[in-house]
C-alpha cells in the first residue's frame, strides 16, 4: 500500500522526459552506383521536438536531401532508424507532408483541387474538402485563384499552393527541401513570411532545408549545420529571436551575429568540400 | 520589306498568322498549277495522269452513281476496329510497361523485335489462319499499329515526372490510386497525341490490307482501277484516303484542345 503510494508519487513527480516528435537515430546512407559507392550520409543523429521549426544548412552535396527523403520514406536508410512519436517509420505516410524545390503541382487540377488532393484520396466529402481548401487558400493569400490551373500561376504562387496542399492533409511533420530555392529574392522574402504565418496557424513540426543563411535564421527555432559529405550534424544553433517574427528582425544586431556565426561554420565545411 | 524578310529567315521567330496560312495555300495552289500545266498542256499522257477536272468529275460520278460511299464506310470500319483493338490493348499495356519495370522487362524486347517485321508480310499467314474475311483485314491494321502504339505509350508514361509520383506518395496515394489519379491523367495528353499519330498510320495500312482478297473498300477500288487503267479513279481513291486521314487528325486535335485546356496559359 504505502510502497504503491510512494511509487505513484515518484512517478508523477519525475519530470516527464518529452519524447521528441521526430528522432533520427544513427541514420546512414550509402548509394551504390556504377562508379562505386558514395557515402551520402554518415551515421547521423538528431531530434526535433513537437512544433519546432528546424532549418538545415550545409554545403552542396552533403546529404541534406537524402536525410529528408529518408524521413519522408522515399528513400531507405542503409543503417539506423527514423522515429516519429517513438514509432519507426517505413515508407511514406500521411503523418509527413513534403514540399519539393521543383513545382510538383498536378497541372491538370485547379488550385483548389490540388490543395484538396490528399483529402480526396482519403475519401473526404466534397463539402469538407471545399471548407479545408478555402481555409488554406485564405492562409496563403490566394483567394480568387481557386479555379486557376498551375500553368497560370507564378513560381511563388505555385509553391504556396504546394505548401497548402501538404498542410491540408494535416500531417504532423512538414518536410521542405529548398522550397524557395527557385524563387527570386523578393518573392522569397514574402514566402518566408507566408510560411511563418502558416506555421504559427498550424503549429506543425517543420524540417526545412535551405542554402540561404538568412532564410535559415529568420525561420528557425534551431539551425542544424551539416558537415561536408559524408554529411552528419556539425552543430545545432538555437535561434533566440522573438516570435512572432517581423521582416525587420533581419536588420537587428542579434540577427547579424547569428549570420556571422553560421557563415563561418558553413565556410569551414564548404572549404573542406572543395579540398 | 528588308526587315520582313529578315524576320522570315530567323529561326523560331513568329510571323503573322495570316502570312502563315497564306504560305500553306500558296504551296497547295502551286501543286495544282504544276498538275494543270502537265495535264492540260498535254505534256503527260492522260493515261498516266488525268486532268484535275477529269478527277473531279470521276469523283462526283463515283459518289453519285458508284459504290464510293459504301466503300468509304467499309474501309473506315476496318481501320477503326483494327485500330480500336490495338488501342484497347496497347494503352493499358503501354502504361504498365512505362511504370512497372517487370512489365517493361517482359514485353519491351519482344515488341521491339516484332515492330520491325512488316505488317504486310503477315498477310499470307493471316489468310492461312483466319481466312479472307473482315477479321483478316482488321488484323493487318492491328499489326501495323499495335506495336508502335504500345511502345509510344510506354515512353509517354515513362516521362511522367518522378517528383509528381513521389509527392503523391507523401500525400497518401496508394499504389492503385497512383495509376488512376496521377500517372494516367499526367500521361493522358501524350496518350491522345499518340493515338492521333498512330491512327494516321492505320490509314496507310488500309490499302495493304485491301490488296489481297478484298471485294470492297477504298483499297479494293484502287486496285480495280489499276487493273482497268483508270488513273482518275486511283487518284480519287488516294485523295479520299488522304482527306479521311486529315479529318480524323483534326478530330483528335480538337479533342486534345477541348480536353487539355489546363496546358494553356489562357485556358482557352
Ligand atoms: N539516387 C542516388 N544515387 C546515387 N547517388 C546519390 C543519389 N542521391 C544522392 N546521391 C549522392 O549523395 C550525395 C548527397 O546528395 P544530396 O542530394 O542528399 O545532397 P544535398 O545536400 O541535398 O545537396 P544540394 O544542396 O546540392 O541539394 C551526393 O554526393 C549525391 O551525388
Ligand atoms: Mg538537395
């Protein structure tokens, strides 16, 4: 009796170690090609907690896309495992949405039907699909474009639809592989704000790859810097800038300090990649 | 003027639409002109090449008094059925070959081999197997189109962007849905275009199919006319096949335009 009571007290008071939303455990990847084996990813471990916005920076070819594709279930790891809420993932799933750098909208579907594509696959009713699509159209600022086809949209608009389409499925984690990489600087800045708004609205966990140091700081709770190939986590840089973030934060002193730190980390690795 | 000529000779440069269609008309009229000069001018024996007016009157006469309409109907049915069977098998097979490596591995080599065998060379075998009836005629059309069609559909399917397939997986597409909701709609414009091109080929196999053992149809009519030295009738037959081919081509193009407005910026 007493022992049981004591046990209860202990159990209830032990600070719960929050299991991370996403855990990457010793994940490695070797590609076999005609010209031999390429180690794209050395055993890498890191974790992302619920609702966290993590950006990944790293020199070209260091395995950023590879990690993301493994998390998405589009690529199989050679070693290690990926856990979501403690469950190992095998293959793609509805709990992980993805946005690619290339515009991957369905060209034969309207903006609205693109956004509700995942819901339609699940057999959600037309009415509910319309409601969800309307919500996201508004969130990404594309009301009035629901009947347009992708070919009639600019690059930035296409990526907004791609983000809305991924979010409409209500995944736990949103994976983004240089989604703004093909956009011009101005559009890019606007897209960053659109994405932050969508993130604040939906409270998703986001893993976001970029080459752009400013982008990585502006968006992130933490920036993960990777080493040159074979890639692994080099450093985790928490970003303590206030939320919600305004565009003006890019001119602040703290921002400049983060930028300097990250630039020198990246430079080190990029030099290694060259030599 | 100089600027205009420079514009005409610059690769990929757009020219006024009117000029474009006028150019086509001029070529056509030139062709008629050469024909007229050769025939009305008495340069060529009318036994080899009749005058345009002789061809026209023969054509009208065949329509009014002859079997031309029923010949057209019979030939069109043969082409259509032979082609439809080829498409009905070729489209699903091509899609599967373009998306599943095992299907490609199994069928690509044999189809790639057979397609180099001339369809006309199979006619004696076909007659041996299924006789001289309609199925034999349709089989020639089938053999002439099926293999090319299947390989072309396979290529169209292979060209579906891999990113589109991957993003569909992340959106929850099951394997079956991937075919019906992604691969098929993505490949559809290419499929319709392939059908348009191969249907054109089907017409060219018609005469071959009707050379042996036929007693009706445009090809038969042409062969008969050759026997009885009626070049005007031959030319009428050839022109009608050409016109029918052109018409079906236009129908396919219209279907394409109407079905795939999403491929055009103006959506029209
Ligand atoms: N399917 C594949 N087959 C063979 N090698 C591959 C494959 N995919 C990636 N690689 C190799 O793995 C390494 C890492 O590739 P990855 O695309 O993950 O890099 P990245 O960090 O995303 O680069 P970038 O910043 O240029 O997008 C590269 O050397 C690449 O050549
Ligand atoms: Mg990449």
